[in-house]
């Protein structure tokens, strides 16, 4: 199939929406990463998402809405904390997991009795959902296992020929995916850290837990998607942490190059000049972690384009959006860490 590329004029959004109404899948920009959308109430259309991505069927999809009242078509009840979060953080990078109504197709929720819902903070996404006239089930628009796409180019790199279209709305801003916050347990719990930080949530609803399986890497995470390998570059990535990290990365680089390997270093603007690796990619500024989040997936894709065999990456403080950045980096590195 030929993948049509749309701009963001009203006419083009209407054409993309018509494809969605016809049961096709279409990539679209959000403020976090690009999503791959289908009519959330059309099980056959949703199935095409899983096929295009090669996504395991036990991994549920987030449903994207444009209006607060659409929550009622999807969720059974909205606890007070969840309502407060919707008020404060929607539209925005927060997915709220609630008990699901019966009408939601089972492949959307991967058979769970819960559904993740979010209202993206992106004018094109909201226009597209509105024009389609239905909520859109949408995972990130990458092939399963690859870094999430932050541009329409990335979407085409992974899915050209496998999806009906993509709406090109420029680069996504936040760069890491939404925070997944579960309201179906005893207390609100973060299942995946993301664009809305734990600190921001706690300011609004008080104590918020984090799925213990996330921090420890042991046990089964409550969010099915979190257990899969994800974001990984083709080269072997290692995180280098500790005060002597720059010196250690320099030594590791020299050793690997001597062994004939093509070496990449993931760093930031502040320190990019220090390294003598084959591919040095600065990802934002260390002094502002939101810029690191915004550049992370593009940086990981660049190592693939440059053919890096091994990649050494600096690490970041796990506060604010740094928690999400480090969660993605640990996964990209398959939890390989070197202490310096
Ligand atoms: O920012 C985002 O969230 C992007 C944009 C496109 O909205 N979407 C995204 O979707 O990252 P995806 O499918 O790549 O990741 C969704 C995550 C997965 O880890 C999935 O398991 C989890 O959310 N999830 C979805 N529904 C859930 C549910 N009912 N219970 C627990 N986890 C759920
Ligand atoms: Mg994803």
C-alpha cells in the first residue's frame, strides 16, 4: 500500500480523517511522539495497528480523545483524583487508566478490564480526532521495539507501505511519551514515567506511587508494554554512570576502537567537544532535561544511521522529566550499566 503524506490544512486533515472512518490506520503528531491511530470502536481497524507495528497482542493501546465528555464512552467511573488530573493536565502528556466500559473492543485493551485515555495537547491531533468523529486508539507510530517517532520522517522510516497515511505536523515537542497513571488500584500509581512528572502530579493529588517493578527491574510491571524491549538502537548501548564518567567513556572508546568497533557516544551540548568517538551525538542540554527528552529518540536513530557498533551514554538525574529519560535509556541499553 502507498502511504499518503498529509499536511495540516483543514482539507488534508479531512482526507486523513476519511481514511480513519474507512477503517484505515493513519500516523499523526502529538505533543509527545507520533501516534498510529485507528477508530477505537472498530476492532478490525485496531487490528491493523497491531499488524503494521508487529505489536504483541497483549499490549493495550491508549485511546485519544478531544473532549472531556468522551471519557464517559470509554470508562465506567472517574474517581475524584482522576477528575482533578484531567482538569489540570489535559490536554497534555498524561494517560489515565480507568475501569473500562463493555463497548470498547477487546483488542484495544488487550483483554484487560481497564482502558488508558488521554487528550493530547496538539492542535493537529485534536482536529484529526474531531474530524474523524471518534476516539482514536493509538500507540506510538514505530515498529515494535524501535525508538518512538518524533517526526513524520521517523514514522515513514518504520512504516512506509504498511499504513494508509501520515499527517506531518512537524517535530513533536516533549519527545518522550505520556505518563501512564493508574487509578484502578488502592492509590494512584505511575505505570510508565513520562511528560507529566511525579512531582507535578503530587502537587495536585498528593502521594503518587511508582510501579515497584519499574524501579527495580524485577517482578511483572502492571503496564504490559513496559516489559518489552524498546527504544533500542542496533548497536549495543551501555550507560556509564559515576563522577568519572567522561574519563571512563574516553577509555572505553579507545579500547573499542582498538578492537575495530565503530563507537558512538550519547552526550549533551555541554560535553560533546570532549569525546573522540566515531559518532558523538549531543542530545539537548544537561542544564535543561526537557531538551534531552525532546532529542533522545532522534539521537538513538542517528546512531543507527551512522552504523555505530557500540554506544556509550551519559546518564541523567532521575528527577522531573529525567525519570522518564532514564527509564527509556535503561531500556534502550537493556539495563547494561558501567560504573565509573
Ligand atoms: O505519549 C504517548 O503516550 C504516545 C502518544 C502517541 O499518545 N503513545 C504511546 O503509546 O506511547 P504506546 O502504545 O507506545 O504505549 C502505551 C503504554 C504501553 O506501555 C501500554 O502497555 C500502556 O501504555 N497501557 C495502555 N493501556 C493500558 C492499560 N489499560 N493498563 C495499563 N497500561 C496500559
Ligand atoms: Mg510505544
